[in-house]
């Protein structure tokens, strides 16, 4: 014989807790244990145990009897079924608190599943926006029966076993009285209807796989990990429910020259000693093409020049960020004989502290 756990231990509460604390503990654990939310082995047994503990401890009389006599005393109240007592299965208490998956909700329209896709973009496509195409496979309503599941020209009929309710009541009689258990109808599996002539195309499911190519307009300014939602482009719903959504996450390739920082782009420009000391006009790359940049005389490593409006477009706003050009003065590692002589003459004319 299996030994039952202490009901207070099942709910994770002390013996002196209030009714409200018992109710709160049950709410928290019910979400974790309910079979509709937990597919692990033993989930149904765990919820049954939780349901049983709450049924006793939430009732002052049953709780007092349990505190005095333990499980033996509680059995006089729980699970014995007095005349007229109606216990609707494991989901009843959960449904009362949370609006769980009763027959009514099983027969109601159900929204389709969402789809997720990662789209790779070049640096420029993310900065300026682009038009792409996405090919995906998704579940849609059957094009022959339009999601009904029945052969065209026929209609599903009401289940004769449950008379369309999706549930059947099983009554058990014992020496203590009548015990009524409400279970899912075994013939229609809770649907409340029977398809006698299933659609030959979808075999009665009302849904089928299709491959679709969807045009995607990528907005200017998206960044790595930005997400875009396309409403209604997910999988088809059931029983006339609305389709799910398609969520696209963008992955942006790194650029050969630029590094993005918010909506600005960073670019390192290397200069030789002469360009830094005398100043120069140098052609550099930008997102819009090459442009000439004027380098002030006496520029030092770390000086930053700003090109206004040459960065990434602001997402869902007008305007663009800037391009920040970081100057890096490079010391030559090898010199020709002539260059060395020129540097030596220059060194003789310069004061040690001259900058």
C-alpha cells in the first residue's frame, strides 16, 4: 500500500496557516503541476495529490478531522462520495481558479501557433532597410473543406454519446453512496461532434501543411536581435480560431570597415606622420559611398571627426546617426635610406618638448 504524504507538506505550508494562505499556495503549485502545463511523467499524479490535499485543508471541517485523525479521518470526507455528491475530475478546482481547459474551451475557437524565424541581413540592409522574401512551411486551413474537416457537401454531426457536450458522467455506487465522475467523451474525445465523412484532402483534420513565400519589408535602422511581428502570418487556428503571428529576429553581419554603436558608425582612419602634422584631405568610405575628409594639421591619435547624418537611419523615425572617424597616427616600422635621412634632419630642428 502506498503511503500518503502529509497534506501540509504537499502544499508546502505550515500547520497553522490561514485558509487564504492555503488557497494562495494551491494557486502557485497548480500552475506547475497541472497536466495541461506540465508534460513530465507523474504530473497527473502530482496534481491529483495536490488537488486532494487542497480539498481537505480548504474545508474547515475536513481540516479539523484531518488534524485530529490524519488520513484515516480525512477519508470520511474525501473521495467517498455521499449521496448527491458530484466530483468532476482533476481539473475542476483548477478550472474554478484559472479558467482551465474545460469542454467549453476545448470546443471554442483556438488561436493558431506563432512561428519564429531568424533572418540574416547585411550591414547596409539593416542600416537602410530592404525588401526580402521568406519561404516557410506552415499549417493552414484545408483548401478543400476550409478547416471544417468534413467532406465537402457534408457536415459534422453531434456526438450521440455525450450529445455534443464533450463529456460523459460515470456514476459509481458503493456502500457510502453515489460517486459521479465527469470524464472526456471517449467517442468524440471532447470535441462534441463526429465527422462521419472526413475530407479526403486533410483526412478530417481540417488543416494541412503548405509552403509559402512571404514578402518582408525590413525597416531601416534595425539592429542585431531586433524583432519584427507579422500579425496573422503564423499557423492557422482550430475551430475557426484566428491564425498565430510570425516573429522575425534579425541577425546583422559585421561590416568590413564599420562598427555600429546605436545609430552611429565608427571608423578608424590611419594617418602617417606627415598627414597628421601637416594636415591632409583624404578619401574615406561611408555607407553612402566614398567622400573626402579634411584632416586638420597637428592631429593626434584618438582625435574624432564627425560626419553628420552619415550613420544608420533612426528606426521608425526620421534622420540618421553620424559617422565618427577615429584618427590613428601610425609609426612606420621600416624606412628607406632617404626617409631616414629626412627624419634625422627633422629631428635636429625640433626641440625635445615640441609637440
